[in-house]
């Protein structure tokens, strides 16, 4: 495919993996990296890395993201046709059978709980054509409307169904699923050093933690950051306190240019955290203008094709790794293979 841009954003890797690449730095997670992850399995112990899908509860953290709603399926035949039945005996239709069948349906926001961000999740206004006029573009120059299709509003339906038809025809989350999302995970335990202190972690802070814990990040590693934020979400028992959560835990400082350069230079494949956005989203005035409100998202998703994982449950794994003086493990974390979605839950598992 012909290149879609004449100039690429400063600090980006557009074109490094080819003009039509949609996997970004997951290209670094080769079969050799998978074998490195497998080699970290010594005990055969597995850890669930996902929160329950109905956490954090409510929509305090993001008013556009709602908890899942669960329904029964509708009978399409027999005596109960047109009725909703969660568990029904098939003998209602055929007295000679003994089966009882349970089916259900869920309506869910794909990025409500433990989640992956696709490259279609965050783009930018950038002059990729070099004509002096910025346009909406995404990783590797894929375009809004042409590749990332908007929704058309429908009237007379429930609010959640009003905007139908949106689809990431490029950069959808299925690209990560089709890769397999398995490789060597590496834990950075910020919680052990900072507890639940609200602190943006810049390059210097991060280097001190890596040195103190003897953690090494190599090309193609899938990096996980434990802050303790998800522990607070669980403690709040689906009644999140916005003020408390917004003042809890560390996160990466996306305004630190040295940190962003380290993300690029390290060769890490993905960045995962147990907090809400991996980065602490800055709220103070920042120059130069215009600028990204979420600079780490811009650097990773838009510029360099680095998937972000948010609100993972890393507590038990981080504790085990620290107790056993380890930082590496096998990470298996595919998203749903849902074509055109801009994000997805992940039922991630770590094995040590």
C-alpha cells in the first residue's frame, strides 16, 4: 500500500514496520520473545490479571463508560416463544429431553474495566499531508472517516444505541488479538517504593526504581506497572469515590520528555498498569500550545504503535514476584477478537 503521509510526527516511528502496519511495536514480540516468556515459567503458578468486569462500578471515573448490563436471551420457538428465559427446560418444547439450557446477553462498554487500548482509540490533529492544514490522523497515517468510520445517529432508540455504525476499519483491536498478545512480561513495582502516594513518575524516578529492584527492560518486553490503584477500586466495592481515586497512586509523567524518549529507546512492546490511564493525566496549564491532553497516550498510541493496558489487577503477581526476587513472567493477554473495536477487555493471565 502507498504511504499515507508526507511527514510524520516528531518522535514517531511511522513506517518502521511498513506503510500498512497495524501492529506497531507488537512486531517486536517475535516467537523468540514468546520463548523467553515461556522460559520464565518455573513453578507453574498462574495469576489472574483482570478485575471483575463490573468494577469499578457506576460511571464516576468516566461518564461515557457504563457498567455491563446482563440480560436473558429471548426464546424463538416453542411454548415460550418471545419470552425471556435465562434457564429453561427443553422439555417445554420436547417432553422426551431432559436438558435445561441457560443463555444470556451482555451490553457492555469495552473499556469499562480491565482493558486494552487499540491504536484507533487516540489520534491527533496533525498535518500529515504537509500542506499546512492539520487533519485527524491515527498511527501510521490512517485517516478519520476514511479508515476510522464515525457513527450515524439514530432516533427513537435507547441512548446507548443512538450512535451505530462506528468502526475502525483499520487499527481495530483485532490486530492485537490476531497476534496472540503473548510474550515476556516484566513488572515495575512502583507501589513498593511510593505506596499510594499521588505522584507523577518521571524518567529519574523510574530509573531509581529500576536500579533499586534490578529490573531490566529489553526490546519486545511487555511492561506492567503496579501502583495499587486497582486495590482501591476493589476496596470501594463498586461505589467509587472520584476525589479519593483522583488522589491515589502513581502514574507515568507524560510531560517528561526524557521519560517519553526512554519509552521509545527501551523497545518495550506494550505498557500496562493497574491505574486508570497508565499516565497521570495533567490538569495544569502547559506550553507549548497546542498540546496533547494525554501526552503518554499520544506518544504511545498515536506516534509509536504501543498498546496501553489500563486498570489491570497486578497485586498478587507483584507480591509474588517481589517475595521471590523476580520481575519476569509469561504474560498471556489477548483482547476480544472483535473486528473494528477501538478497545477491549482482557482476561489476562501471568504464569511464573
